[in-house]
């Protein structure tokens, strides 16, 4: 059964793609956004779905699937991504920017989740490499609680 939930997503990101010198170091950018969506919990998996709407009228759908110690975050919109996270592993993932698919290497530094029928949090610290070069260092926290119970 799908349960309506309130979702808070906090991202902290260091973007290395625009560095021109080795001594440059980017400042982290942190953002927190809130959504309403749905969560489905079974004995084997947890799935969370929500949508974002942007000022330009574009829409992006996000699905989070947790199963057997693995998290899959799929985003569908102008850019499509499928990122797979597993504690201590580096996995090849795909980002389709509308022109051509790009291969990304996602290195999961740490991951924890306590999401269950009453809500909880998924926390992931990871890096992304593009063509062997470090592109981003990210931290994401997805907090979920049944609709109407957020404080």
C-alpha cells in the first residue's frame, strides 16, 4: 500500500569541474527542499516517489528504492539519471543529458538507512567521477515521515 509522506532532501555538494588550478578548492553548496510523495514498504524493499516542479515549467520525477543494502535513485526529467549506491563500492552508472548518455563512476563512501513504515532517514556520502576525474563530492539525506506528522 502506498502511504502519503512528507519528504525533506538535503544535498551538500562540492563541484570540482570548474577548477583551474590545483590550489583551488570549491566551497560546499548546501540545499534543502521539501516535497510530498508516496512511500511503499514491504518486507524486502522500501520505495519512495516524489516530483519536483521548476519555475520554467519543467518537471522531474524521483524514485528511491532501498533493497538488500543497495539504494537506487532514479530521476526522470530533462536529464535522466540512475545512480546506484552500495556501502564501500564503486559502481558505473548512467546520466542521459538528452544528447548522449554519460558514464559516471559513483563511489559510495558511507550509507545508512533506518526508513520503515513510520519514516526515517537515508544518508549517503559519495563521489562522482567522469572519465576518471573527480567531478563532485556529495552528501544526501532523504528524510521521510507520514503526511501530517512532521514537526
